[in-house]
C-alpha cells in the first residue's frame, strides 16, 4: 500500500470515529456475522469498548428482548443481501434501554459476492419518546383520561373489519352517567370532571383486553366496543363495571338513587358484509334510550 492510500485509510478511520452515530462492519462471509469494526460513537452509545464486541454478533445488544417485530424485516433483508432500516430496542452495558435506528447496507466484492455489511446506529430514544407522548395525547380524552372518540372510531373500524373477516360477534355498549347535568349544576364543573374521570377509570378497567376499546364518546356518555362471542362473559364484565361504579359511592343528592349511577345500553351482533359502525352505534343507542326512559341505573343488552 502506498503512502497516499495509507493516508486515505487513516483519514477514513478517523472520520468514522468522529461521527457521533455508531458505525460498524460485520463479516458476511463468516458464520454468525462477526463484528470486525465498531466506531468510537458506537462505544459512547453502548458503553461497550469496541474490543469487547469484536468477533461477536450484534444481537447481543437485544439481551433477552429478541421478539421484536422489526427484526423480521431485518432478517429477511440480510438473507437477501439487501439494505434495511429497522428501529430496535437495545440495551447498553449498564442494562439501560435505548432505541437504536439501525441502517445496514451490504457490501459486495468484485465477484459480486456478499462480503460485508456496514451499519449506522443512531440513538433515537428522544424521538420515539416524543412520538409515544404525541400518540397518547392524540388518543386520550383530556377530561376522563381514557381513550377519546377519535381513537374509539379508529379501533371500532379495525375491530369491525376483523369481526367480518373471522365471522365473530361483537358487542357495542353505550354507557351514560345518570342525571349528570344535575350533578354538574349542584356540585360544579370540576366535581363533574372528577366524576367523569373516576367512572371512566372503572370502564377502562372493566374492558381492558386487547380486543376491547373503551372511550369517552361524548359529554357524559362512554362507549365500549369489543370482539366477543360470549354473552355470558359480556354480562360478567358489565356486572364488574356496575360494582366498581357502585363502590365509588359518589353522592348525588339530585338523583333518585342518591349516588352517581350509570345506565348501559348495548348489543351483541354478528356483522355481515354491509354492517357499518353507525348502524351498530344506533342500535346500542336505542337500547340506551329505552333504559334511560325507565329511570336509569340499569342495563339493557340484547343480542
Ligand atoms: C452490520 C450490522 C449491524 C447490526 N447492528 C445491530 C445493533 O446495533 N443492534 C441490534 O440489535 N442488532 C444489530 N444487527 C442485527 C443482528 O446482528 C442480527 O442480524 C439480528 O438480531 C437478526 O438475526 P438473529 O435472528 O440471528 O438474531 C446488526 C446487523 C448487521 C448486519
């Protein structure tokens, strides 16, 4: 190697080490894709000295957290010898987690054979945290603290598509706080908000499976949509909810029941191809109206 190319090489290594992102190279010709280079930025990000990772596979940074959806993408790209970007949870030497935006690029030799992969590793934890906070803000009702209507509509549409595809029944509930306007007038708006918060929490607690979505629907009305084919199970959840609300024991002197109560109207329905969200809400609303007309504090569910 002449002195000019020697100088270029030194400069390249120096430049790689100056980058605050991690830069690494693995040997793709050897089993286990061992690390053959890891930059200073990589050391700073992970807390590992580069000598400690030499010859190892980078999966060591995942610890036991190896069931990550983006790994599927990464494995498939690597198997095809293609470039890929994946965001992974990784763990520093001290065990703390950071989000690693990993960008890998294949390197082919003069014979067209895959010889190496190079990577740029970026710590994107701050960005992911912001995205998560934004998502929570976008999906949460600021008063009750549970899901808002926007998120409910989105999840409802999702669950309805699944129910149609797998031919599952679904339940839709509308839950109303009885005599809530009177409550607000007597006890004031902040007591009203607190009451919505407490009841909202009971509803979210009673319907928390991944196939459920509970939300504040409008004003003093909450809604629940859930994939379920078991009417008895649904009644059990509703009973749990009624018990939780009754345990709150929030005084309401303008209600004939003396405390804050709820009324639930709902349906369980096997959707067909043409069933719409609006239709199901309307059916649940009819049940709710009938129950409210009877003085509230009751449940009106029909399949
Ligand atoms: C150049 C390169 C750099 C990599 N860097 C990381 C990394 O920083 N963190 C990580 O979790 N995985 C990294 N990987 C991915 C893992 O080495 C491994 O390919 C991945 O876990 C999927 O393979 P496995 O199913 O055998 O674990 C990197 C892969 C390559 C090719």
